[in-house]
């Protein structure tokens, strides 16, 4: 389990009257997830394995890399 260190009630800004807004879990959760992905990819490389990660479409050849993965996983992930 990963602790995101969020505020009780998942809000960080108190309004007049005691109610709170501005949850912290979304942005912190995304940062934790991306850190986990990065660490996993690093561990795979250290083990001599190539991590299968999608490429940005904004990079040269990115769409071609992603098409290979989409074809490879189309049977398992119907949304692809």
C-alpha cells in the first residue's frame, strides 16, 4: 500500500463555516503512480529486460512504437 499523505477528508483548503475543498489525492496519486512506473522500468532494465512503455506521440517514431504495442495487446485490452 502506498500512503499519499493526504489530508483527512482529502481536502486541503478550509472554507468559512468549516467545510473543506481542494482534494490532494488526485495529483499526489498521479505522482506516486508515475514514480512507481519509472522505478519499475529502471528495475526491468537493470535485469536486462526492455520495459514496454508507450512513447509520446510528440516524438519521432512515437506513433509507430505505440502501434506495435497496440497490436500486441489488442486481444487482451479491448479498448486498444
